């Protein structure tokens, strides 16, 4: 019953070492270790990269939230209907579109484009966010949106790390193949003339 795991470990140990095979070169051993080392490095770096990228995005979001504290919301009336997707996704769609609207600040009327909920009809009232200078801003992110952005960024960074390690592994294999080929050519230049001379 223990023969299969023992045989598997023996095969793995033989693959990762030179063993007693005189034809097995150091390049073969290095190539055998490439995949396990890449996997170990990826698994070791995953938590670190995930935490660091999440912290970086969270710090950026905190700076944005700090700036957003000076913003103020005013009601605006849409002068045109906001375009929207053909399918509403049963009300789950939160897509926004920039559309022409009118709003009043300190008794003065302003007209400009604001981000409004998709499919909002003309004449409907929407909230417009303004900074201290009176410029229109995209509505502030909710805590859930900030968490989603941090998680998405972390996953993208992890995918980029996996891709980078994969490319590095492929380049290492290419270099090992070239080295192995050069070794074979050198060995043939040494043995070939003697072998062909005996024939």
C-alpha cells in the first residue's frame, strides 16, 4: 500500500538530483528545480504582494476621501436624458453617464455636464458633487467600492507577478537549452572525430 507514494517520492528525488546518471548535466538539474522554485516563490510572495497592493490602494483611497471632505452636494436638474445601457440588468446596473444639467450655487445658476444614473429622464433631479472651486466631481466611492477596487488591484498585481515569474522561468529554460546544446556540441567535437575514425 505504501509502494506508490514511495515510488513517487523516489522518482521526484531522482528528477531533482543528478543521481548516478552520467548523462545528466547540471543544466538538467537546474531545469528540474525551476518549476518547484517558481511555485515556492509565487506562494511566498502572494500574501506580501496582496497586502502591499491593498495598502497602496487603500492609502490612495484615503487621500481621495480626505479631499472629498471639502466637496458639497447640490441638487441638479437634468436638461437632457442620461443615456443608458440597452439592458437594465433588473435594476442592478449602476452605470453612470455624463449629461447636461442645471444647478444653483449661492444664488447663481450653472449649466454643465454631470455624472447621472443611466436612463435618468430629462427634468429629473440628480445630486451633483462640487469641489471648493465649484468644479463637478465624480461621486465619492462607497466603502464597498473602495474594498472592491483594492481587491481587484491586488488580484491584477498577483496576476502580473505570476506572468513575470512565468516569463523569467521560460527565459531561464531557453538559456539552459542553449547551454545544454553548446555542451552537446563540445562533447561531439571531442568524441565525434575518434568515433568516425574508428569506423
